[in-house]
C-alpha cells in the first residue's frame, strides 16, 4: 500500500479524509491518498496566487534550473513513478515507460524552448515609433487530468506552465492519483519555491468545481471528455478565463485499396490494443475498401488473437484491463448494441477466459458496423475495432467527417496524391498517414467539439503566455 499526501504551497499535507486507490486488475487497494475538499482546493489556488508575483518575475534561466532539478529527481525516481502507474492502472510494465518518459521530455523541451524564445519586433509603416511584442506569464493555471495516461497528461501541463512562469494547480483523477502525488513529493524534495506547483485530488463535483468557479485561475486546462469540457467552461464563467482543452475523439482510419495492409493492420491494432484502447486518438471507426476487406480483416483478427492480456510485471503482457466497472459495462453495452443491430463479433467480446478477476475486456473485432449503431457514433475508449467497408472514396470522406469530434484521423495509401487529398479533406486536428507519431515537439490538437488550444510543441506555450505590445515614440 502506497500512502500519498497533497502537495500545497511547497508542503506535503495530510487531511482528515482519505481515498483508496484500487488496482483494476486485482480489485485490491494499492494505495491511499489524502483527499482534498473545497478548503484544500482554495488553499492550493491561494498558494499559486501568492507565488505568481515572484515566479512570474523569476528570470527564465532560474526557472529552467528548477525544471532541470525536477527532471533530475524524476529520472532518479523512475522506478517508483513507473510502479505507481503500474499499480494504479494495471498497465503492463513496459507500457509505463512511455508515460514516464513524457514527463522527462516535457521538462527538457519546454526549458530549452523558453530559453530560446525571442521577443518580436513590429514594423512601423510611418517610421515614427518602435514596437515590440512581448510574451509574459498569463497568471495562475489550473489543470484537470484524465486517468488514462497519468504522467503523460501531467507532463503536457507541467512543462509549459513552469517554463512560462505560471504557478499551477494540478488535479489528477481520483482513479489514478498516485503517480501525480509522487511528483508532488519530488517537488517538495528539491525545495521548489512554494506555490509554483500544487497537486491535489478529490471529488470532481467538489474540488473540480471549486477550482473552475474560482476567479483566481487565468487558465483552465483539461484533458477529458467533451461533456466534462462543457461543464468546466460553464462553471468557469465566474470570470474571464482562457481555456485549453483536449477533449473526446471519434477517429476514422481509412484504408484504401492500395494500402500496405500489413502496415495498416499493425498500426491500427497497435494503437487500438495499447492501453486497452483507452486513448483519445485511437481509431474508433475503421473504413476499409471492399476490394481488400477480406484480406485486411483476416490480418486484424490474427493480431487481436495474439494480444497477451493480463497483469504481471515479470511477464510479456501486451494489454491490461480497462479502468473500472463503469468503463467495462459501457464498452460491453456498445458491443451488444452493435450485435443487436446486425454487427458480427469475429473475435473477443466480454472477458478473456483466463482473466475473470478484474476489469479485463477481450481484444475485439466487429464487422458490419453501420452509422445506426452507438459504437459508430460514440467514442469507444476500449479495445474494440469497428470495421466498415466502403466502395466510394467520395462517400467515405463524407462518412469520416460526419462527427462532432475532430481530434485525430488516419489514412493508409501508397499514393501520395491520394494521401494529400485525404489530408486536405479530413476535418480533424491531426491526420496520420501510414503510421502514427506523437512527441513533445509535435502539436497535439483538436477542432470542432474535440477541444481548443494545443498540447505539446512550442504552440502550447501560447496558452500560458499573454502578449503585450510596447510602442515608443521615436521623436520624444
């Protein structure tokens, strides 16, 4: 059992309330955290507010030194941070590496980026004034994190906030708070100035709403569902705030007749069964050209059958469980709804025979999926591949774009002109061609109901910085 405390104002704090963290594979408690309430939420916000005048004026070189100190502490404590991830999500041990590594990458990237960020000069047409465009810290940031990638999601927010000079209040999900709380321990260990980072978790309707409704934050940033995004915007309307939100997806993957089918099957199955399909950018609707549908489906089914499911740090495991019973039931309801409306389960569905304890869901492949089915319209967020065949490229583009979501999309073809045409026509923030790539230097963004703002890359800093124009008369 891991025991973790809140991190507020530079101190680790215990409260009168605790929350147990359950392992979704064993259903046993693996940790206990000090749980925040409204009082702790306000205390964290006030600590961040108090820190802003000093932290925002701290020279970039000094902020970068603190980021490097935290990075070094993260590297020294890799095993513990990954152990937290492994236990709170039942992630396969190897899968915890990417989650952890993103935190190291973020602290490195934003430290370097902020050091090299130059102020801009503006042209004066008449030559009567000089003008500069300055970037300055926006204010206090508050971040709400989804449970699916606890450290990666934290990294997306922590790096740019620290670099920009914005004190931040981070609220990890109560489902997966251990690794985030462990980062708070590291902040305390290195003596990070009080209030620069604050990490608390507690009931969304209390803690989350108290943070959103406060007039202290200048930025509310979120990784979560579209409905949660709407709620945060609504509760945040007590003052004028900036919002940066990565929300739900309904990604299409379009496999054209000339595609490398082995590669397409590898990419789609890889990202669909990684993290038990609990990834916002994973393909939700797989459109396959009729001419090659039979071949492609056979390859996907073979890969689904080969996925090793379980929870064992020392075993070669590909996929763990989904997060909780509500997630399991929702995924199963989507599959059963599709079956009732004519879809066929070729492999999977329900629990794997050897994993009766825990929230494991079998790697599943559905064919005969149609727009009338919930699984076509809703984000699955589970290890289910839904396949739709098509015979018209014009129609498949219409179908792919027929969603309120606009996060990620995929196209598989060996024809570069076709790839460019589909990339131009797909109404999504990201188009992945013949593969998939994410990194801290690459912008991650959505359009439509999939969010506002940007995670990763230099563009993310714009969410944490405000612009100021300074104009000086030259004849005075």
